[in-house]
C-alpha cells in the first residue's frame, strides 16, 4: 500500500467527491488499486473539471501515474 502525504490525500478527497457526484460512488481510500480505479473513472467521465482534478492528482503522485494519465488522454 502506498503512503500518501497530506497534499495527495487532500487531492484524493476532491477527486473522490467529484467522482461520487458524477457516478454515485467512488473507490474508498483504502482500495488496493485506488489510483488505477481513479484512472478508469477519468476515461469514463464526461466532466472536464473531474478530468482536470484527476490529471492534477496524477501529476502530484508522480510517475508512473502521470505518464499513464497522459497515455489515456493524448492531446489531439
């Protein structure tokens, strides 16, 4: 299990609230594949703000998550 600092936990809470608002529920903080699950929601989300919040989270978490987000959402 990854150890997250306060900034990452704060961003996770914002992302989870946005996912819950859009999809009705979000993965719990203790979910073993939390970041992977959040990446999947980023591909299903129709909300630009949610996607932006997830992108910012992945940037703060760092590699390989930032690269994985970019691979899933290439610029046109």
